[in-house]
């Protein structure tokens, strides 16, 4: 999963990115970290279930699920026409699966707002407009070619052109494409277009240290705006997170406790991003490795097996599945099997969040 962090200049976007992708934080939390480029990082998704599994099935290695974060160049008004680093940020946003928009929800006379006034909803609308204009331009440029391809009567070409027209109609009405409902075939076509306003969005309200729960009026404005489209809002204090990221584990936990937080922001954002993208985790567990895998909600057992290796989906025979609750009750997989709690599921089984699995496949 890849998420792009966007925002106007001086909203705390890069501060948050640096805090989330801090190698010191990742290592002290026992999560691996690697830097891909100066503005990209891969962070492991904190999941307390992994620790609970490994207490009963001690492995040689633990592999959490991972998210790639991309710190996208600050967006300014006119970016869709090339202002600022417009072309650069557009190319990056087209490649990500979800957008995390950082919105400034604090007053600070020492940090100048790009428009001269802190107004989070206006900030959201500025970026939304730039993305819509860029999508509109992209569809207008692509449609003539799609129409030429459709003249031959090819079914796929006709379908692509029809979906493009629906996108254009919606964009011309001033609406982001994520508000549209698509069937699975249309959704696949839309995804191939790389349209930015079709991507799910999560609003990250950057608050100050006096409003860590996001109860202030500025965050409430963001929540009211987000509710109109069914989007989520997560309040985060980027300044505090950057300070926490510099601490070792013991000091970090003490600081979190002192301000009333249960965990760093990464866990909150990762879970919210999973919900926005419709994702869930399942686990494989053995002496060599305990690992979290990511699948869409609604994925079948063969599709989950295919995440481990593409050949496993074709060769799927059956899955043996048990729950973490059963593992903690019976203390071992052997005892789960003896108690008759190890479920045998076939090709039609729909994976549940937190399933612990063995897949039997033809080799």
C-alpha cells in the first residue's frame, strides 16, 4: 500500500512525514525501516496482534505489514497549471493508492500560513480544486484518442471512452470522482486512468499540543466537511510526534503517557488508511516466521494465498484457519487442532480480519 502525504506549504506535512518515517522510532519500536528516496519511506504497520501471536509461537523472524509513504511537494494555487512544483507533485499523486492530506488546525504567529490566514476547509478546497483541474485536463486530452480507438467497435475501447465521458461530466460539475459509485469493471478502468480525485482520501488535522484529541473548532470544521463525503479525519500533533520520534522506547512511552496518548500517530494513521482503502490483515505463523499480510476486505482464501505467492492462488486446495482468541485460549496450534477448532475452508471462504492461516496448494 502506498500513501501520498499532501498539503499546502507550512502545514506541517514534512514534519509529520519525518516523524512517521524516523529510523530511530522504527528501530526502537522493533519495526524495520528503509529509505527509498529522500522523500519516500517504508514504515511497518504497528499491530499488537503480532506480539500476542509471537508470545505463543516464538519465531526466528517477525514481519509486519508495511506502508510506503511519499512526501509530495507542497501544493500551491495554480499547481495544475505548473505553478510551484505542480508537475512533480501530480506525477507522484497519480502513483499512490490513497491521499493523506495534512491540514493545519493550529494558530502560530511564528509559522506563516501561505494565504495569511488559518482556514483548514479553504486549504482542503484549494487542493481539491487543483486535483480536479488536473484530472479534467487529463481526461480532455485522453478522450480524443479513446474515441479514435472506439471507432473500430472494439468493446473495451468503447467502454473506456464511455467511462471517460462520465468522469468528465462529473468533473465539469465541480465534483471529485471519489464521490461517484462505480461497478467493479468501471472502477478498474478509472484506476487505470490515474485520476487523483478518484483516490480515497484521509484528512490529517495537524493540531497543537493543547488540542491532541482534536476537539477544537478548526478540527470540527474539517470533520463537518469530511462527513459530506464520508471521509475520515485523524487529529495528529506533528510537532509532538517529531519529538517523540527522537526518543528511545522507554522515554517515548513515558512521554506518550504524560500527554495522555496510547501510541504514536503511525498506528492511528495506518489503521485509518486501512479503513479508507478497505484493507485488512491476516497472519501466517510458524517457527521460522510470523508475518502479517494485507488483503482487501472481501478477499477469498485463494486470493489471500495469492498475496503470498501468485502461483498459490491457482494451486489453492484448502486453507486451515484459526483465530487469535483460540490461540490464546488453547496456547498452541497443536491443542487448537486437538480441540477441533482448526477450521478447514475452501475456495469460497471470505477472509476475516486477523485470521491465522496455513494454505495447502498444488505444487
